[in-house]
């Protein structure tokens, strides 16, 4: 349709060497536009969330986040975050939501874009999707790099 903004597709992934352990995150639009980073002591879920949050902070406009993390994708597709907020950031087991600090910021960033600003799609990991494999390798490399300097 004329006048409709093109949705930017962004692949995201996180990796951890041990859980917790040294971790890495990555996002990529293509093999020329990407970022990655690391944390010396973290969890895989924190890295998955960080990849999405950091991708959204630097990529404005309408985006499609493609992730192999059901944790991230289902939260938005199934509306988990709405229940968490309603329940005072407690999950269905009445326990505090893990990674609340990142979740709160991520939910705010997504909501600030409006109903059509950010969409989410799940992709099977390690199944030959070239861009998913690319962000996985970036995240894993970032985790290995931080581990190398942390010895």
C-alpha cells in the first residue's frame, strides 16, 4: 500500500556460557547492520531480553523482532506482561517476575511505539535460518570474548 512505512526485520539472540555465566547478546538487520555485546555474569534469558531492548533503542519506526526465544516472543504474543503488571509484577505462581528490571523497560519501549510499532515472530533456533544463525554466532562470540578477559 502506498504511504505505508516498511517494517524493519530485526533478528535477536542471546547466549550464555553456563547459566549464570558469561553472556552475550546480538541483534542484526542484515550482515552489515548489527550490534553485539556482553556481560561477565548473567543468564541466557537476560541476554535474550537485552538483545531485543537494545535493538529497539537504536532502531526506530515499525519493526518485526524475530527471535528463537519463546520467553520473549510469548510474553508479547500472549500478553504475559499485562498479567504481570496487573499482579504487581508477579507471575502465575505468585512469585516475583525474573528479570523485572529489563522487562519493565522493554514493555515500556514496546508500548511507546503504539499498537503496530513492534511485532514479534518466533523462529526455531539452530534450524538453518541464516539470520538466526548469524545473531547466534555474534552472541556466542561476545560471551566467549568477555569470558576470555574475565579469567
